[in-house]
C-alpha cells in the first residue's frame, strides 16, 4: 500500500471514530499519524477530540479556525468549530459559527440541526425596540397565531 493511501486510510479511520463519538481512540490515531491533520476536515475533528478529551478548548478553536481558512466551504469544519465553542461555554460564538457555515456552504442538515437544538430565536419584529418590550411581544404573539 502506498503512503498516500495509508494516510488517506488513517484520515478516514480518525474521522470515522470521531463521528461515532470515540474521541479518545480518534485522538490516538491523529496523534500517531500527525500528517492526518494536513486535511482540513481531519484537523477539525482532531481539534474536537482535543476539546472533548483534554479540555484544550483554546488550542482547539485555533486549529478549527485554521481548518476553516483552509477549507471555507466544508460544513463539517464549521460544525466542529461550533461544537468546540459550545464545549467552552461560548454559545453566541457557536451560533455565529453555525450560521457562517450555512452562509458558506448552503443548507446543511447537521448545521441546521445544531441551531435547532440550541433553540435559536428569530430576530424581534421591531429590531429598534428590545425583545422584551410590550409592543414586540404583542406583535410577535399576533404573528405567531396568524401562522
């Protein structure tokens, strides 16, 4: 087997393990074969594994941003960046990462599902007033009832 095929197989193995939630095993694969992280998607999964297994969120965020710069039209990179941001307690930044992914990639089921899980609210109808204002609430109730 050629070395390129070997690297591709290890990249697929590491990504597959991470997708299954086997972050520790995936991290071992990525650590054993550092050339796997030359692939932007693999780099984003490596970053996710670091965040989950070793709580190295700042490094993980940096790696994922680097992966997004290398491959700006890959939904999984933004998905992993958002998940890392959620792990580090940065919900607003995670929402922005998911939205940036949707803007870059288009409609992606996984990105939409993550936003849906977070319960992202629509902007208030009257954006110049606070969300909690009586007028915004009343108009929102009427529009919601109307369908």
